[in-house]
C-alpha cells in the first residue's frame, strides 16, 4: 500500500473559513500533506480561489464571482464558517498568493478547475502559466468535473498531471479514462463509490486515486483501509 496523502479540502475548512489563507496555513500546521483548492476567474482575469459560482454563501458580497474584478473581490470578507468572527478577517486568496506561500514547503497541491457551471475561457492557460512561474508543476494535480477543460489543459501542455472528478458511481471508470484522447494520472471519485475491488482495478490499471470528501471518522477509517493515494477532507486533523 502506498502512503496516503492527507489532503485538506479548501484548507482546514471544517474549522476555518473555507479557501482562506488561514485555512491553508492551519491545515499545514495540522500536518496535512496536500491542499485541495477550487479556482475561477475574476472579471479582469485573475485566478481566484473560490468554490461557489456566487459570492453569498461564503462572503459578505453578492452576485457571481465572474462579475467582479480582482479589486472588488479583495474587499470582501470570507464569512462562511460559524466561528468566522473569531478569526482575523479573511480575504479571497489568489492562486498566485497560494503558490507564493507554498514556496516555503513541499505541500502537494490539487487545483480543481471550478468551471462546471461557468466555463471560463483562458482559465487553463492562466493556471499553467502560474505553475510554470512558481515551478510547481512537479507537485500539482489539476482536476475538474469539466472533462473538456482537462482536455484543453492537455492540449496546452502534457507536463501537468490531470485527474477526472466524478460523482456518479461509474460502471467502468477505466474504460472511460482510456477512451479519452489525453492521459490521466488520477481518478477523483466520491468516497462512497469505492470498495476494495474497484480500487484494486484502478490501481492495477496504473491510476492514482484521490477521493473526496471524507469527513466522518467512521468513513475516514474505512477509506484509510483502501489502497488510495489521497483522502480529501475538511478535517485534516482527523486523518
Ligand atoms: O476535488 C474534490 C472536491 O472538492 C469536489 O467537489 O464541490 O467540494 O469542489 P467540491
Ligand atoms: Mg473542490
């Protein structure tokens, strides 16, 4: 069995404001080996780390992320967590800021292109350019529910590892992966779709498995007994 990477989902988002610098730094302090972050584009083309297409659940702003400029987004506060007011004000983080912070360590990074509802033109190029600038290509996997976007990424560069995220309990994910005209490193399945046999098949076929979002202690225990490569959790402290 390979050593399982403990991947903090949107940082240590079970406790701290999601996708904030505080959540990323706290996850690292908790001993995580990786971070999972969602990226989108501001109206003026900055790669920002944000999960929802709309601002309201997570911040004191309103409307679509993509309708706001970088400067407007930076003025907002991330307020989604119950205890958000206990912490210093957290702003939306740019991918650039995160990559700068990660220069200090060797943390693995799973960047999820959050372009399933809004397919941002140019997101793939921008992410690729930033990864090159910060020499991060070796320790990153790019994932998405939008497999067309991964295909575009592969057309830009074959250097970066790619993984498909999926929710459905696919009958044959390997046949699907092998039908694509680009190479995948990994499957990112919902944890409840996995069992020993399915995992064994995927591993035998040469794929890594990064499974999401495993929060309950019982589920963490079950999934930890499978031969997966990474467990994505809001609670890296529980792993
Ligand atoms: O990357 C795995 C997981 O984050 C996908 O779902 O909605 O939490 O971004 P979501
Ligand atoms: Mg995500």
